[in-house]
C-alpha cells in the first residue's frame, strides 16, 4: 500500500540502518529495543521519499500513543533530537522467563540443565540462576563481546541490553543481530520464549579466547594455541557445561 505520492510503506534496508544508528537502536522515547519505524517529518501520508532524517524509532507502545493521539508530534520530534537510548548508552528489552531450566544452544554446542553453561578462565559467559521465589522464572545472564573484546550485548537476569557503541543492531522476529561493520555479524541471538536461547552466529574475543560459531559448529581458540571444536554436541547436566582455562 502506498501513500498519495505513491511512496511504498517498505523502507529500504540502508535507510533503516541509518535510522537505527542515529537513534541508538532503541525507541527515542523509552529506549526499548523492540521498535517500529515512524515517519515524523513529514508524516508518512505527506512523505515523498524515505528520508532517514525524517524517520525515527518508536516502540509499539509509544507508536500506538502517537498514532492514537495520546502523544504529540512535537514530543516525538524533541525526543528524536535526544534519543533515550543514546542518553542511556544502551537499548533494552526483556526475555520471557521459563519455569523449566532454559536450554542454551551455543552455536554447535547445546547445553541443558547447567547452572553455568559457559565458563572461560573463571569468567561466566552464560549463567542461569534459580527463581527468586517459588513458581517464578529461572534467571538468565550472559555477556557477549565482539572480535576485539568490546561488549556487544549483555543479559542481566532476563533483561537484555545492546550498547549504542555497536555499528548496527537489528531486533526482529525474535532475533537480535549485532553487526561490527558492513557484512560483519558479531552476534546473532534467537530467543525462544519460555524455552531458552540460541546463539546462531558469533565472532567473539573474551578472557583471551577467540570464539567463532554458526548453527552447526563452535570453535574456541585458547590463548596458548590450538582449537576446541564442537559439532552438534550436547552437554546435559552439571554445575558447569563447558569450562575452558
């Protein structure tokens, strides 16, 4: 469907990326990483082109307030000049907790029923804590980095954050993709609500280890050389699933 200027609603990917980068990958009002693209200057009905400077990011809740007349266009314009995520230095959202211990698929290695799925030189890359109260969800925490060792995404007790220093972050369809540069995926996570987490892609440096993985293979390169490789492997049970160092 197009507007009166025959402009399609489909925004080109390069334009979306420029908007994400400018807004810090989150809603300009509240910093939520779950976002919609909103034409605000001019409104979509009057837009003749997808100008990234006239498009901003709003979470579905803030977008609904704007569309239904509970938030003014002036307030959106003001927030666009000082996006919440850039002020916070991160955009965020929550994972859906599970009352069963969540599984972790870390590239080619699947970890089940492990309190600390990945431990590198005493550093917990992934950790699962018991529920704070009976019947509550397990609490998942994680720390991911890019290939230079710079933090890219963290999960703290079921709340995930992406840092605005990243080159690009895209959250869509239950998947979060962090890019370190054009065509360079540092991390791709797929959230399985109420079940667990899948690390589909990663290129990471942490605690002296270089880690590379895709859906089938996980490769860990220790500081002293060599390589640990896991291909569609499964670890079930134990305090620590994978301990290197």
